[in-house]
């Protein structure tokens, strides 16, 4: 996964409403962010797998950031 994709991922996390990030299950959260990313930039199967794994490993961080934005 390249740095451009990483920047896009975290930009999407910041753009997505905190309430949305907090109410989704881990699977749905990853799926939504992956679909948004794929709509901005066509991803190869390898990139999709990498992003999927990366997002699953960062769901707690994503939720922590969402909670911090609410306060």
C-alpha cells in the first residue's frame, strides 16, 4: 500500500461523521471506508486486500479519533 492510499484513508476517516464511525460494526466500518476509497480511486485486488487488513487493524484508533472529535 502506498502513501497516497494511506493519506486518502485517513482523509476519509476525518470526513466521515463521528456518529457514523461509532455506530457501525467493525465489518461495516471497514466496508464503508473501503467503498468510499474505491469510488475515489480504482484499487487492484491486492490493494483492496491490503487496505482491508489495514483498516481492520486500525478500527480502535478510528473509533478513538471519532470520540475525540465529539468532545
